[in-house]
C-alpha cells in the first residue's frame, strides 16, 4: 500500500475540517503522523524523528534529532559536543541538533496504519486541549446547554464542544430535565484530567441566581447595584441582599424590574416554582436581620454580637410567617446574616412562645402539653369505678 504525501495531507485536512481544527493544528497532526510513519518504515531501532512540512511545496522534510551531551549514553538520541559542532557550529551543551534524512513520499501498509493511529490519538488530544481552553475561563459563569440524555439520576448536558454531567447534588429538585431541553447552567469548576477536561456544572448553586441577575439587571453589571449576600435552597427559596453604590438608586426595585419583569425572567429560567426574596442590605445588623426575615413584621430584636446570636420577637400572628414553610424563612435569614436567629411570639413585649424550625416538633410539643392538661383536668377514679366502666363498655 502506497500513500502520496499530497493525498495524505488532503485526508488530514478533511479530518481537521470535520473536527473544527485550525490549519496550524492540522499541520501539527500531519507532521506528527508523517514522522511516526517515516520512523516505522525507514528507521531501524529507536530514534527521535521529526517532520517539518513545507506548506507551499506540499513537501515533507524529515530530520533525526539529537541532544548535545558531554558523554553519550544512548547514541540513538545523543551526540557529543564535538560531534554536534560539526553539524552546527553555534551549538552548546544541552541544545538539540538535527540531521536531515532522505525525502520519502511513499509508505507501506504498516506505516500507514501507524500514521492513522497517531492521527486519531493526536486529534483526541487536541480536542481535549481546545475544550479545556474554551472552558477554563468560564468557571464562575453561566453557559447555555442542552439536555442530551438521562442516565439513571444523572443528566447529560451538551455544552457545545464538550459533554458534562449534571449530578443529582447539583440539580434543582423541582425541575423536569426532559431530553432536548435548553437550559442555563453555572460552571463551578474546570479541571484538566488525563481523560480530558472535567467540568462541574450546577442548577442548584446560588451563584447561578447571582449570575442570572448580573445578566438581566444592567445596574448590577454596571456596578451601580451590588449583590452583597445570597443563599439558596434550590427549587424552594432564595434570599439575596443588595445595596446601591450611588445615591438615588433603588437597588431592590432595580432587581425586581417594572411590574416584576426582571425577576420573573429569572424565575422562568429556574423553573418558576422557586421564590426569590430581594432585600435591602444594611450595615446595622438589627436592621439587616429584620429585612432578612421579610415579609414578617418584627416587634423587637435582641443581639449578642460575641455569640452572633439574635432573639427576634414578633406578633403571634406573624410567627408562622417569620418561620416560613419547614422553617425555611428563618433558616435562610440566619445563613444570609451569619447569625443564629431564634424567633419568639410576643405579647406586650414579652415572650410567650418560641419557634421551632422543624414544625413537626412544635406540633408534638403542643400535643404533649394538651395531653398533660387533659390529665390534670380528668377526675380521679378508683379501681372499682374503672372496672365498672370496662364492664359497661
């Protein structure tokens, strides 16, 4: 089997076009493949062979490369300083010198097969490198993807030049990831591994919400409005605090948009079921906590700055609102303000009941108290009366 160099180049360029590789990368593949084929066909033993392709003449020039050393240990790869000086007078110890080899344009079947394997391997390596290069600067950003398939609980997402996996821990539990759906994902990290770039994507990370607001709200991208803190329980609720960096700007209103259009766009992107609380950041921790517990109205807040603990008093009618469903409102407020928050119902400024974030525990506590009251109110009976009651039944 014989392959003309020009035909070989045409085949490689076609592969490059199919793989969306630049001409420069295509010629790298060509040179590497031809060098491997030349070594296989025409060189006995081991040697470092390189190919330098003349793009204008479509001619491959081959060289054997040697490293310049003081004492030769492997003659296939090394030359002494004296030998190297005969090849290149300017050479120094540690340099490389190359000796031109006879031009060849025909390769046998085995050499051609070797070249093919090198081509495929080199292209895979280039694809991995280019995919990593394309995504390494996108860590911390949002990109568009398309759901390719569902594998058990993993969602396979096509990001363009690379396929990534949306693992269960990074999924929004209230979303339906149907095949073919286009969705935005947050890139948490990009790493280059032996198997190629590993990209961790998320639909549950609070930074997804942050990035979406940055895209949707011009005041945020311009730096006029700043997102101070953000916490999230994906699919259920997000709390985000904002402040204005210039006078006369309403940071909350800027994020909400006219008639809620801006925040609604973001809600539509993340599934529509999640609630987003946009609150005003304040350097005064009491005010900040009160804002964070919105929409509940606060009666009084007592702060222990050393322990980072806050006791919040609310009207009994506001207790369930302050706690939120499954304790989510007070829990997210605590994370947002980085304070442990206990909420109490109060009347006339005095505590009468404390919130319990599990709610079920509160219910059990109430049932226990009611049971004790019933026992205390029940009439005492002796054994005879109890026996009569049983017989009557």
